[in-house]
C-alpha cells in the first residue's frame, strides 16, 4: 500500500510539477509568515523577524530544494534531463554518433549472434517436466574413453537397481522409413519406453500417447506417435490420420497420436519425426539382439534426479551398481564407469559435449574481445569529444554541477550510445542467425537449431549493452573531476603537447585495442591454417569425381530378395551410364552420420587378451567398392562376385587392424568374429590401406569390410566414380531410379566433396575458420579505425607545434617522420603486447586444431606483420595531412 | 554545550511528529513550535528536515494533508494523523520504551 502511495506521490510530483511546486511554495511561505508574526509580536521589525527566522530555520529556497530532491522522482527527473541532454548532444554531431553507434552495433551484433547460437545449442532447457533435474546417464567403457550411451539391457539393470533417480527413461535414435499409399519418407525416429512420455510430462497434440507399459515388451504394440512438425509438413496436420495404419520399416503400425507442438524431441538439434515403442526396435529386420546385447551402446538414458540429490551423489550411487554388474557380466561390463551429466551439459552427445563447451567458450571470449575493441574505439571518440567540450564542461562545473553529476551525465551519454548501438546490433545479430540457420550440417536430416530471441538472449544483450556503455564512458567520465576548472577556462581550450596524461591514456587504449584484435586475428589465422591442413589430410580414398546416392528399398517394404534384385539392376544401370567409370554399393559413407562398429574377437585370442575385446568400425560393401573409392588392397584380394551368401564368410581388414590383432604375422587366412569370442568367424582375405572412416581428426583406427552379399543391408549408398563433374550425373541417375520405382525416395544425393562438408567432415573446421575470420576482420577494421582516429587527433592537436617547427625550418619530410615515428611506436607496442598475450591464450585452442601447433610459427609471424603493415597504412593519411600545415595559418589560429 | 538546541536522535523525528498530530491536526509551523515547547527548547527544528519528514510520512500513508484557514484566517496546510499512522505511533512508542529501558539498564550497570 505505502509503496503504491509513494509511487503515486512521486508520479504526481513528476507530471503535475507546477502544482506541486506551487503548493510547496505556499506552504513554506505560510510557515515563514507565521514564524515571523510570532517574532513581531515580541516587538521585532518585520525585516529583523524574517532574518531571525531564516537564521533559525534555514533558508527556505534551500529547504525547497531539499524537499524536492528527497523523493525518488527527483532521480528520475535528473535521469530524464540527462537523457534529453545526451540525445541533444548526439544529434548535434551526427557523424560522431553514426560512427560510434555503428562500431558498437558491429560488436554487439557479433556477440548477439554467437550467444544466440550457444543459447540454442546449450543453454535452453528442454521444454519438459523437471528439466532442471533431468540428467543424461552415460558410460565410459574405460578410463580413457569418452562417455557413450548404454545398452538397453544395461539400462534395464540400472533402472531396477538405482535408488537415486525418481524415474529413468531413454531413447534409441534411428533412421527409419515411414510410408503411406505409395509414398515413403526417410525419417529420424526414437524408440522409447512407455514412461518416456509420462516422465517428461508430455501431452498429445492429437490422439493419445502410449499408456504405461504399452509396447515395452518386444513386438507387443505396433503403434507410432508422430512429431508435430512432421505431422504438419508431411500430412498437412490431417486429423483423420489418427487410428490409420501406416508402413513403418516394412511393418504395418497404427498412428495413435501426435506429440505436443513445443516438444521437438530429446536430442539437441534434431527435430524428431516419430516415436515408436521400444519393443518395436528392429522389427523391420527381425533381429532382437537390441534387447539383450550388452556390448551395444544405442540407448541414450535420461533420468530425473530425486530432489535434494546432486549429480555427483547419483554418479557414486550408480557406480556401485556398475561394480555389481561388472562382476555379473565381466565380458561386457568390466571397467565401465558411469557418468551422470545434467542434460544441458551433455549436448548433443555426452562424448563431444566437452569440446562443444570449449568451442562455445572460445568463441564467446573471442567475440567478447571484439566488443572490447569496439568499446575502446568509442571510448577514444568520447575522449576526443570530451577534450573538445572541455570549456562547456568547465562552465557547467562552475555553475555548480557536482562531479558525480558530471560523471553521471557522461555515463548517461555513453550508455545511450550503447543502447542505440545495441538495438541495431540485436537486429544485425538476429539477421546473422537467420542466415546461419540455413546452413545444413548433415545431409537431408531435419536439423533444428531454432534461434529465438528469448529472455536469455535479451538479458545477455542488455547486460553487454550496459557493460559496453559503462566501459566506453568510463575513461572520459573519470577524467571529469581531474579537470582543473580555472585553468581550463583561462586557457580557452588551447591544449599544448604538455597534456601528457590524456595522451598516455589514449595511447594505452589504442595499444590495448591493437593487442586485443591481434589475439582475435591470430586465432582466426590458426583456424584457417587448421582448415587448410584438414582439407589436405590424406583421407585414404579419392574424394574427387565421386557421387553418392542413398537408397533404402525398405521404405517401400521390399523384402531381401526383391531389394537385392533391385540393387543388382541399379548397379548394372549405373555402370552403363556415360560419364560413369565405375560404380559400387556400400552401407555407409565415410565421415557421414551413420556407421557400423563393435568389438572384434581374434580367433584363439579371447582368453589371452584381458578385459574387453578391442573395438573396430566396419562397412558392408559390394566387390567394386575398392576400385570405385580407389582404396588400394595391399595384400590378398578384394571381394568378388564369387563371395556369396553360400560361400565362406570373408572380410578385408585395414593395416591397423592387421597390425594390432596379428602383429608381425601374415593376416591372410586368419579368422575373427564381430559377434562373440566363440564365433561365428570370418576369414581375412585381404588387407586394405588405412583411411579416415568416422571423423577427419581420428587416429588410424581398426576397420574392416564385409561383402554386402554376406551381410545384408537394406540401406545402401550407390557410389559412382565419374569422368565428368559428379553433379551433372545427379538428374540422370535420379531418372534411372525413378524408372525402376517411382515411389522410392533417394537421400543425401551429392558429390563426395559436398558430403565431406558435413558434421563429421570439414563442417566444424569451415565454420570455425569462417567465424574466426569474420571476427578477426571485424577486430582488424575496428583497431584500424582506432589507430587512425588517435593519430589524426594528436596530429590536429599538434597543429600549433608543427606550425612552429615548420616556421623554424623543418621540412615536410621531418614532420612526416615525426608523426610516423609516434605511430610506429604505438602499432609495434600493440602488436608486441598482443603477441605475448596470444602466446598465453592460444594453447587453449590446441585441442580444436588439426595438424597445426597452437604456436604455429607461420601464423605467429605473418599475422602480426600484417597488423603492423595495415596499422602503418592507417597512419599514412593523418601523417600526410600534418605535413600540409601552413605555418602562418597554424600560428594565426591561436 | 547542554544549553544549545540538540539534534534529534536519528529516526525519532517521524515518531515525534506523529505524537504531535495525535492530539490534533496541525500545520507545519504549529508542529515545529509544539515540538519545541514540549521538549522545553531542547530540540530546534530545521525547516528542511521537517518538510522532508512530512513528505515521507504522507507517502507512507501515516498522515494526510488538507488546506484550511488558521485561527488568524491565513490559509495553511494542515496535517492529519491517519488510522495507519495512529497504529504506527502506538507500536513505535512501545518499541521506544523498550529500547530506552534497555539502554538505561546497560548504562546503570557499569
């Protein structure tokens, strides 16, 4: 109540100022009169009485001021005055304002963009129940491995045996095919236990969600729930879909509902198309190993922490369960270490979330540095203006404006500048995000980044606007009290070179600015070199003139014989196309987003090697694969058409696997198994050269190939070695596929070089290099503007001195040298300081760089040299201008 | 030293104004005079602190004001104690009594 009344009273004073002032005047006057009357009754003259009252009670004018400034409204009023004054000053010098606003807008815009991305990827919680207590449970299979998902069997054990989570659920991420009436899509889907929906508190937008227990047992409930976006764009939001039967991976299932609109799925960055009961996993292939195989790591576990427990406590409790399980299943669970990570910190995968966090931190710091450089620029501009306004400020101080009042005025001005710059910057940052959202890191998948200007972005922008305003305004503001009034007024604004204090400040600001932008530039240089190195890395296959076409006949419900016939015909047609040199089929494409892998057991070694069997990746390929990819077979032979489902099981291993499993021995004829220590085994018939398989940065890893004829896959990629640019064959091969089956969708149809720009390929190197490059360019331009500004300003301050020198016989060359010498000292000091700082900083980048040391000499020599040269060029213009001073005019000017 | 008017103990001015108004509504000068009389000249009130206190009390809803004619038929702003103000005065008086008693006990024990 009283707060409301205080606000009402304050508002009344603000908006009905005249009436309130008048009332106060009247009240105080009557006070004075009454007091004087009292005195006059005692025989004083009116004049003496009034004087006595003033002595006793204080001056009434001062009283008025005191009363007026006691309420909160006076603060608002001064602020309003300051704001109006600041706006007037900014309007009065539009070019200064434009430069300052643009500078800040660039700095703030870049910050907004980077923060929005970090927000979308990392900071925004999932829109689910108890998101703050939602944890990801993952396992490290040894102390040296990153955390990966669990097996479904292990999940069930932890779900039964833990006492730290209120509830545990999870999901298996998979690609699937969903078809209705002759049209099939490739979709991204989750297989989930029935408690997935209840634990996350999800509601159906339409129809219903699975009831508790529904579909948890294998093959018990052939139903599917659609994602909202998929339902909208694929079925146009058709409500009649509920209860209808669709074809999911060749199985007839019933659509029972659509999940709520706000929920895009549990996996960061991917918009999930459909959810099926976990019991339906593998229904299309008839395999049920998912439910029992403990060596799998397909199940991403989510859990709600019990209230008042921490992630660490939960982790210790789960590791006790893990030890029990290790005794029970030594073959598979030995050495497992459980990690419990808050969901927000485990995106997109717990295994890479550390580097995601590092990348985010690095870029937030770099972009922060750019903002700092921008602030220094504005600070310098403000300092220059403060010097020009010295007389005005001195007059205001003489009129009784206190120091604090002047500082406040100065800060109001710079914060207003920052606010205008911030508004422009937010618009720019938002635009940058919209542009970035078009970038698709992986193939045709429904990637959602979802930049939105939510309250987090808003408060971040507001904070940096305030910080930028204060930073930029601090230097000029703090100089206020030091200004000696009398001297300023007497000097009449003339400043001789003797004002070393201000020069010192401005020079060190420019040096700091150059140093800051050098750090950003060096980071940009290192990322660019890293990209160049990554692109020239030997991938182990020939990436040029190679076309990929993904096809999954399972989307149209083909069974194995029909699919195999289809692929045989496809291969025949592809090879016959003009421009095609060779063609082959494979399950996965190197550096794409899906691949096979598991543990391998060399025959007869299972008992010899203690603990876990080693892991290896594998691909299933057709006989022409090695020829098409140009992967050399170093020993033995490639697959041939003689290797069929009826002949002996064979495999080709890479050099690394041959070396690790059979060191110093001939691997040909050896046998190994990817299923269990007791077989079934496959026989090695050849050794292929090492290549890159999953990510560009990987070390040589164990890898083997199986013939597709012996290891059936319904998802296959047709790869064609072309003698023409591969893109030109895209319409031709698409026409061929359509001729064979008009309803069969193709995916990831692109050249290998384009495919390599995906998430596991060069995408992050390119993005890092592009971002760092943009930030570096921004920093460079801002620093140059700073150098230019300071040199031309000091040049103009020294007009008088230069005039004297020239009158005494100095020639323009001397003057030019004088200015340039000063500039050289500035630029080299900045570059030197930046170099030293960068040497301390760049080692944090080392884990993000490929093939480049974080002290890469080439970068550390060329980038500072570039900065110095460009910096000196920026000084050239003002130095030239200084030489054109006319001595007579310069001396007259005073 | 003792015969010079003293400054008020911090925060007590509001309570004294409320006390003065508890008897009858009064204008600014009247309140000042009454306070000085009641304190037998110990307190001498400055117009600045007095009027700031009026504004503060009014905004807190403890007093309200109305323009009225004085006995000398001059127009003056009279301050009136509100119900809320009366309650506050009672509670503050009690609190003050407790504190003074406590302080007195401390001073006497030494």
